[in-house]
C-alpha cells in the first residue's frame, strides 16, 4: 500500500510538472490554431519552425560556451573581481556581471558569500544590475532575433547600468544612506554547482573526468532549456504577428518621444518574460510598429524585475536597498531606451 501510494504521488507530481512546461503551452497553442483557425495553422507553425532552425547555430555556440565555463570553474574568476579598491570593484562587477555562468539559484549564495567576505554594497549593486541583463546565451539569442546592433547595445547598457548603479550607491552611502543595508545573511547552497569561491579555473577541463562530466551535463541541460523556451518564444511570436493588429502596437509603443519608451518600461516590469523568450517576442512587436527605444526599455525593465533577480536582492538586503535597486533599474531602462533610440 505504501509503495503504491508513493508511486502514485511521484507520478502525479511528474504529470503536474510536465503540464507546467513550455512544451505544453506550445502544443496547446498550435492545437488551438488548428481547431479555431485551421487556415492559419501552416503559417503559424512554419513561421515558428523556420525561426527556431535559424537560431540553432546560436544555440549550439551558446550551450558549448556556457558548458565550458561551468566545467572550467570560471565562477572563481568572477569572485576575484570583488577584491581591491571599491572603484575598481564596481567597474569589474559591472563588467563581469554579464559573464557570470550562474544558474538563477546560485546568484543568492554567491552574493551572500560576497557580502560575508566584506564586499561593498556598491559593487554588489553593480553586479545585481548588470547580471540579469546579459550573459553569453542571451547575447547570442538577442543577436539572432533582433540583430547584432541590438545585442551589442544591450550588452553596453548592461555594463553602463551596473556602473551607474554602483557609483550611485557609493555616493549614497558616503552621504549616510543605507548605513545598515543587510538582512541577516545566511549562507546556503542550492546544489546546482560548485562553490564559486573555492579553487581556480582549469581551462583545459577535458583532462579531468569530473569536469568532462560537468561539461556533458551542462551541455544537455542548457541545450534542452534553450530549445524549449525558444520554441515557446517563436510560437508566441508567430501568434503575435498573425493575430495582433499592427496599428494597436504602433499606437501604444510606436513612434518617437519619451512616452512610448516610458510606457514600455512600465509594462515590461510586471510583464517580465524569460530572457530567452523576450527577444523573439520583441522582434514580433517591432514588426508591428514598436520603436527601437521602447523595445530596449521593455527588455531592460523586464530583466531587472525578473523573479530570480528580485529574489536575490530581497533575500539579502533591507527594503530601502531593494527599492533603490528597482528605482535604478526602471530609471535606467527609460534612459537606456531614450539613448538607444537616439543612436540607432
């Protein structure tokens, strides 16, 4: 009886977990089109398939890169950025924030470790603001969906936002603000990677079996992760282009000026999209009339307000610092959108 009940519970959990995956949304969306509008099914499906196939080279390079970084233990290089003078730490944290090969749950113990080691809040804030915006896979997916100018612009903005946020916090603390910024820091590990503060990177990782095993595991898990989310993204983009009127998008977030950019940033926060889903969807919105600046503001605001990013900040600092994080992120998204609109 006990064994049967246990098996039943596992099966139920497995089924529930599968239903919640992006694959289910993809299948249900395509089925809905096939049943409700069969004449458009071939258009929607072929659009999504062609878009996914065109992105496969970027996916392959991204998963190879991130698996290599994880197998080599590159996290310790990121930790080294938080040593030395405060100004140097802010600059290095903003620069390396977008290169950190962490899964979402590793961000919290990594930052907790930095704070426990005495890293200044200004450098930590620089890392917090830049790390959700760009990483190697996101850079490549953004380039595939929106082009290299947009991807490079986002990478530059990630570093700039980290720098501005870090130096803003430094100035605020010098003026007496955030004198007690931290909650009680409790170290914890999520089990999805080695301790980022231990050891040195081994770039020739293929010489050790444990590192080769890490490479294989990361290659498979990241490959499956990217493909499933991009499949969802391109199906949603196909639906958007097919069914959402272009004049509606253009009227809301199209055209010149600050207003469409501000609206896009404010909408982007509560409507956060996975960093791998957002670029294809924004490509569809831009086809429908969304301006370049509004698209950039939407993407920046959405990344800063992602659940993993906000959880990392909320779990470790007090409310005023959390509010500063959100304020810097939203204002940075609007300014970034305006500047990107002017340049591109």
